[in-house]
């Protein structure tokens, strides 16, 4: 009598697990600022129209990771140059800097950090005892932004405000005893900065730069509103 041997199960090949993708790198304020600067230049050069610029700027200011910023400039010359040299959208070495780092800005002003005020088909305002760092981005697209710094606390002596108005308006008010300077451009629109120089060397210096396209940017000192104890 012959016995039938039971069939042995076929050997199972060991599963190969693919390496986990690295976690997304968080974008810093500096990364968002750099992308916004590239987009602003692209708008001025005619590479982007007003609607495209508005959409990309709004997305840039809401971006949480570097991967979200990369597509916004990948079709622009500046973005491609950054990609070739492993620019800010490709990794931390691309443009991130320490939280306390500083970099030279335009007009010889040293800037770091920043706060953004964006109004797209809407309105936005900043006023009261708000703290003002060295840089602020203000964007109005088919909307309006009111920035009132007459009661603000200036944490830095030099403040740069990047103002972009496209079919919209931006109004900026400062105390009468600060130095106010303008470096903006109006294209089928107005960029009006009522410049003034403070007699106190310790007074804050506010520089308004940017562009107004089919819109307006106005910055002016407000009589009777002053910062006390400038030397503190």
C-alpha cells in the first residue's frame, strides 16, 4: 500500500518594503517672502497677469511646506535657476535661515521675519497696539487693505513694507515723528508716499516699496499721532 505525500506549500518570497518618504519640510516666513518677491518681479516683467499673480501670492502666503511653494515659481526663470542650484523649494539648505538670522534688504535696510496682510476680493485691516517687526507684506487684489501704525509698537528701527495693489487699494498710516520713505512704482495706477524725515536719530524708519497696477498705494504720516520715548 503506497502513501501519498502531502503537498508542501510553495515558498513565499519575502516582501520588500519601500523606504518611507521623508516628511515634508515646513516653509518659513523667509521662504514665503522669497517666493512672493519672485512673483512680484514676474508681474512687473509681464510674465504673469494680475489674476495669475493674485492666485499665486495668496497660495504662497498660505503655504505650509516647501513642496507647496515650488510649483508657484517652477515656470519662471528665477524659480528654475533656484531649482538648478537646489533653491529654497527643494530643501532646508535652499533658503531657510535660522529664526534669528538677518539678511540685507533693499535700500540698505536689514530685515528679518515678517507679517502678511492679504485681501483678495475682500478687505483687511491692521490697527491698534500691534507689534511691527522689520518686514511686512501687504497685498490687495480687487480689495482694500488699511494698515494703521499710529499706535503700533515698533520692535525694529527699520521697517520695510512690501505693498502690492492690483485693481485694489492700500492705505498706510504712520506716526508723524517717524521717517517715511517710498520706493514703489505705479503702472496705470498710483503709488503715493508722502515722505518725511524725523529729526530724531532714534526714530523708526519706514520704507514703503512695491507696485500698484490699476490700483493705488498711499502712505502718509498722521498729524498729532506720535511715538513717545524713541530712545528706549
